[in-house]
C-alpha cells in the first residue's frame, strides 16, 4: 500500500493499550512468549563458549554457541530452585553453572552435575535438561522464540528476506549496541520508527534531503516495509537546490561520506548527466573504499534509498547499501517505561577477523546524533499525553499504515486464540 492512498475513515486505537497495566499483562502472557524477537547479533555469539543473555520484560533467555559450533538457546532458569544461571554476555564458557548451588549443564542443555546429589534421592538427568528456546538467524541477526511449537523464523519473516536480498545482509558485522531507557510505552517507541509523517515536525534538518511525501509502503501480514529516497528535497520545501540538499545530508548523516563531512560546505557541482544525489552516492563509495569495501555494485538508489522494515512486534531494521541500523523496543518495569536497544552494523572487508561488539548502556543525557536525539526527546513527552482523561483513542491515517498493521496483529495475539495468529 502506498501511503498516499487515504483510508476511508481514520483508524482509532484505544489509548489504554499504551497505559493499562492489564493490557501490559496480556502482552506479557500472550505476545512476548510467542513471537520471534531480535536478541543479539552473530558477532555476539560467533565462537564456541560465547554466550549472551537476552531479556524482554520478565523473560530471560541464554543464547550460547556450543562446542560443536551449534547455536542454542535456553530459558535462563536453574531447575533446582529457579535462580537465573547467566547474566550479561561473555566468552569461554565450558558449561552453564548456576552460581547459587552450582548445579551445572553442558552447552547443549543436558544436566551434568548436581553437588551433594545423593541428598536428592533418585534424579533423572533426562528430566532436568534446560528448557529449550527456538533460535535462528536472518543475516547477522539472532532471533529467539520461547514458543517451541511456533512456526520457524523463515516463515515468520514472510517476504522480508527476499525483499532485502539485494543488500546481502550476511556481509554486515555489528560494531556496537546501545541501550537507552525511555519513559514511555514500548509501542510508543516502536511507533516512532514506523512512519515518516513526523519528519516535518521534529526533523526539520532532514527535509532538504529526504522525500518524506512519496514514500512507498508495503504490508505483508505481520510485517511491513517503507522505502524513502534520500539525497532529494522534500516536496514540502521551496528551496530544493543542490546546496540545500547537500547541507541537509551533511548535518543529518554526513559521516556516511567520511569524517571530514561534519559541517556544511559548498556543494560540489555534479558532472553532466548527474545530480547532487549521484555525487553524494559517489562520496559514500569513496569513503567505504578507504575501509576496503567495494560498493561499485550498488547504484545511487541502492545507496540512497532506505528500506525500513518493521518486524512485528518491536523491531525496525533500516537497510542501506552501506550500513544497517536495528532498533528494538522492549517493555520496561511498567507500561510507562521501555528500553530501546540499537545495533549499528557495517559491511566488513573480505577476510576481516571477527570482533565482539561493544555493548553500551547510555546515561540519560547521552547523544546519539541529531536525528535520534530528536526522536528520543519527543518520546519522553508522549506518555504524559496518553494518560490525559479526555484522550481515549489514537487517530491514525493511511500514512501510518505500518502502525495500523502492528496494532491489528497485536490485537490478534492478545484477544484471540492461537489458531487465528
């Protein structure tokens, strides 16, 4: 669906979905244990003994690379008295051992040791294996699903892998992740990365280098995608000159052309038959070439058209020719709190050694760049408005079709039985 096609009537969504403890409890019961979620990247768990703990609300999953190089995941709970086995991430594990009473399992989840075992009488090791969790990958991303009977990841992702195949996602490596705590519901965070309607409001610096009006959108069942052209000015602007486009691109994402493009400067003159968009794309290719990356196979549109995939329920994957950004929102301790994890991935030069990503928990005043800072600042204001007694429903337009689709799928999970999901 192209977002220029209006809906016949505005779509109304109850605001209580964003504020109600009862609705959050239904999500915890019926959504989070049943959906595929981005947990980490392959770079977090590439070598035998690497492990990563993924948390989503009250749920905790251990992802581990076994001695046999297989990737596995387990519910993070000791079968003795329920303590969590692992926290954080690390390397070099040879077993999964509870720090409390030192029960231990091998990296395939089989019970291997119970201290003072004879005090328990007869224990059946086969009945005390760790609870498995589905784990699979798409490109460099590792997904988990607590529901062992759920459809496999390749089915869950629907048309997304085929639609993104042009980018060769397997070539990307994760350099770092950031965790930010946000004083709003997780859906507010996800919604903020599910439409371009807000660009005119909070991202004025972007308008001269993005077509925020003619955005192509497509909806599958669970998931959706939008495609925005960058390196061109918004039809909303009068000044669509090359200089305006150039300045806007530098202010909002100039680092893609190299570290020297941090402040506005005179725009280059395009060669005959080229546009300023072609010039920007070529600067990106030249910068990546200094890193040993050959982007000659990607034309201007491949480098300056953003494919933005919204994966139900809580993930946005931003795919460019030269980089990938992943934004994952998760519930916090109450409906008024959320966590936002962002993954930055770049193409790796051929033969480059694997490296562990840096995982950073950010203070409240940390900067993530002009655009993301503007998004996070606005998210802080949402939850207060959602609680006002006169505001009972969100009113959504056809431009916000990806939010509408997420809400429709969410309703199926929360309100209906498994056969309808």
